[in-house]
C-alpha cells in the first residue's frame, strides 16, 4: 500500500515512460548544431588569420596609413567578439539543453560555464550583437569619406544598430521586472 510520501503507482502500459525517455534523449539532436557552431568558430579563426596575413605586409611596408591600421584593429576586434558570441552560445546552449560539460576539474574552465541561465544567455547575446554592430558602424563612419559607403547605407546601419540597442534595453528591463516579480512572489509566500 502506498504511503503518503510515495508517488502514486504508475498504471497502464508504461507507454508514458518510453515517451518521456525518448523526449528526454531527443536533446542529443542538438549536439550536431553545437558541432556546426564549432566549425563556424574555426571559420572565424581562418578569417582572422587571413586579415592579419593580408594587412600586416601593407602596414609594415608603409603602403597603408594609420586609418588602415585602425580598420584592421576594428576588424580583428569584430571577429573576436563574434568568436566570443559563438563560444557563449556553444557552451551555454550545450550545458543548458544537452548535457553538462565534464571538464574533469580543468583549471582553465571559465567560471560562467554552468551559471548562465536562459535570461543571462539572452543578455550576453544581445550585448555581443550590439558591440559587433557598433564596431561595424564605426568602420562605416571611417569609410564614409572614402566613398565606399553612401548615406543611405549609413542610415540603415544606424537604424539597425539602434534597433539592437533598444531591443537589448527592453530585454534587460523585462528580465529586471521578472526578477522583481519573482522576489515579490517569494516574499508573499514567505509571509503566509
């Protein structure tokens, strides 16, 4: 006879157990996505190296000016931020949706792995996208005098950047309001 502490006994064909096990194991279907993102990270590394290899001889020979050096630095920062964005998605997504990363107590394991929830992941993603957009916009402003970009293109880049900024602010405000609601609910339950 079940006690009040025991869960209710399962009846039927146990089909629900097989279904739930299958659904739970379906999370592994996401693993190839994270492998694909790792490949994208490798492609960013190739692009980073290509930029350095292509631009360094020009800068060293005097065939480029200070603005070219700044543009190279901005491009490298842009690629680095995109790589960081991919790492955040790979690590956080894999840990949140597939399986815990067992790094065997490696001393270089970043502290944030395993601590970034969906809300934190959203904010980190938006912050990275805003930073990448800002660098792209700064590069566009620097090319404005060279005739490589027209005012219509610049207008749309500013508009898109501002859209990212406003979206980030809205996400942060929604998360802040959600945390306030959770705190208020906890206090109400505590009072009762």
